[in-house]
């Protein structure tokens, strides 16, 4: 056996990870169900001068044998049943102490189940979230969120750390916790990604339909914003997307793309888990809902026929307001995302390191940004509470929330949908007010279900004396 690591599944992401490993000086054995894909990989590796570090294997048993024990075998197949099938195929060939490293976008509960299944067999299982896109990120340095068997993690640590993106000399790869921890964190990364993308799209809507800007003018603004506090990969690529021109029509490409967003599930999972744990993650929920509304194009066209075109009155919102609104919305969204992670850590006993998570998101992944460096420092100081009360972010919010307010108010009057930014604003307004309105909800609950309420100084589980029936109440004369 000569390979440092094995990799099964040579679709775009798998082959790019394998090439990345080979480039970092490690020997990688590769296997794929269809042999044709192995041949293609061999030519790619040759073309990039990396064939010396790759060992193509057409037979699964041979492939496993070619990896040094204790083995680390990456599987990069479609999430769901293909992962379970692959585990079953591999099992007879593995020896105690070997590990399977699964790098797809798997649901963390599936990862936890697989981890629990393999543990008694003494086969390690690492569920690893890999972010950065299957082309660029996987090939040149993704962010790598590792969860699962700690012992076997150490066998693969050198390789995974080497292939990850680097931020100021620090690798964006870290072990985060047992079982499904890595995939949980990747899932929330994606939820946050959904929120960022939706908030950017909402702001673009105001520029396009409220300020009457062309795609390329909008692109210029994002390019400029990328030099300020919003500096991030998503702002940068938004500029590029807005500047792209269709080769046939010479029109801005973005103006031709149908306004129907796809989604593969990680956003929905994030929203569900957050709700189940009782952590408000309204920015993620809003972003998921907005994608779902977007996909119902025919219904929207019909509804516009009924209500007429939105009356996009021009508000006095400026580009500076939009920039600050985006910043404030982002802080709320990240505060929510990290709160979900903190709660999961408690609930599942993972001890998830929030500072490390912010650190490994600073480069390589889709949500990488300048702002995450500030978050990493905040969490490094040991402040694990809501980001909205961490001093550095309080200062930014104090400066930026009036703009978020102005933008959301302007959007409401101008008939612009702002599912995500308005959700972020409402969360902020709910979170920062000492006196809310749930007292009334408690009264209602007690009225119809004797659910009880609390009065300060008098204790909890108190009940009101409500009229026995509504009929009695309605029949009672108001004025004699
Ligand atoms: C990444 C991305 C990647 C992918 C997601 C989201 O971190 O590299 O998050 O994993 O883009 O699957 O995809 P959808 O938008 O299709 O749900």
C-alpha cells in the first residue's frame, strides 16, 4: 500500500479534491463506479502534471488495498442513499481502525446515524462539510468543517489541513465535534449563505426597480461595496454576475435569467432545526421562503394580473442606506446562525468552538468575508452570547439599523418584497425591546386553555377569571 489517502467518486468535486490532494504532495488512490470517469481523471491529472501522486484503481478491493493502513477513505458521492450504499460496499474491505470520510452535503442526522452504526465495528466515520464550490474551492482550497471520530481525524488531519484554504497562514480546516457536528455546521453555513444571497437580491431589487439602475450600474455598486465593510466573496461575485453580458443578445445576462431560484435542501433543514430547537433564525427562514415563492412563477404572474403591477414609488433611499441596511441585516442573520450552532452544541453535547468556526469561514467558503474576522475575534474573547450584544457589533448596529429601517419602510411603501431584510429588522426590534407583547398571548392562552401566566412578584402558573362563555360576554350589555 502506497497511497496516503483514498478517494471514491470522481465527479467534478471529487476529482478536484483529488487533484488538490495530489498537488499538496500527498499520494491519492482514486476509484469511481464508472471506469470511463477514472480514465478521464487520469488524463486530467496528467495534463496538470499531478499523475505521479495519483493511483487510479478500477477495482474496489484493489483500491482499498492500495491505501496505507489505518486507512482514510474519502467518499464523494451524492447525498442520501448513495452514501449508505457506498458504506456497505466498502465495509467488507475495511479493517478495524480505518475510516470513511464523507464530504457531501449530508443531513447531519444521517451522518450521526452512520457514525453510530460504524462505531461498534471499530470503523471511524468522519462527516465533513466542504464549502467553496466544486470547481474553485475544491481544487484550490475549500473551507473544511470536520465532525466524527476524533481518533481517525488525526490520521487524515495533515492531508485535510493542507488542502484547505489558508487565512493569514492558518488553515481553514478544523475538527469541530463528534458525530454529525461537521455536517451540522456546514448546514448552518449554507443557511447563512441563503440569507446573504437573499438580502443581496432584495437590495438589488431596489436598485433595479426603485432607483432605475441598469445591471451594469448595479454591478459597479457591488464592486465598490466589496472594498468596504461588506467585503466578501458573495458581494464580489454579485458584481461579476451583474456585469456579465449574454453573447447572443448582448444584453445583461442577469436580465435574461428567469427569476426562479433553485434549492437543494440545506436551507430548509437549517430553518427546521432552528425551529425545533426554539432558536429564531428568521433570516434563514425568510430566505428559504423567498426561494419557494420565486419558484412559483406562474402563480406570481397570475397574481400580478389581478393586483396590477407593483406601484414602485421612488423613495429617498440612497445607495449608502442600502449598503448599511445590508450590513445590519447580515449581522442579525449571523447572530441568528451562530445562536443555532451554540444551541445545537448544548443540545447534542458537541462543544462546538464558535471562534474556530468563524475562523475557518474566513477563507475558502461561500460566505467568506472580512466581517467574519471580526466575528472570530469577538468569539475568541469568549463572548458566546448573541452577537447583537457584543460591543464591536453593537457599535455597527447602532450606526446601521436606522438605514435598515429606512430601507424596509421604503420597500413597504414602494411595494417591494423584502422577506429577509424585514425579518432581520423585526428580529432586531423584538430582541432589543424590554417590553414585548407576549403578555397578551399569555392572556389569550389562559382564556381558552387555562395555560397559565406569570405576574412579577406573584409567581407563575396563575390564572385569570374569564367569562365562562363567549356568548355570555357578547350578550352582556356594554352601555345601560
Ligand atoms: C458551498 C455551497 C454548496 C452549494 C449548496 C447550496 O458551501 O460550497 O453551499 O454546498 O452551493 O449545495 O446549494 P443550493 O443553493 O442549491 O441549495
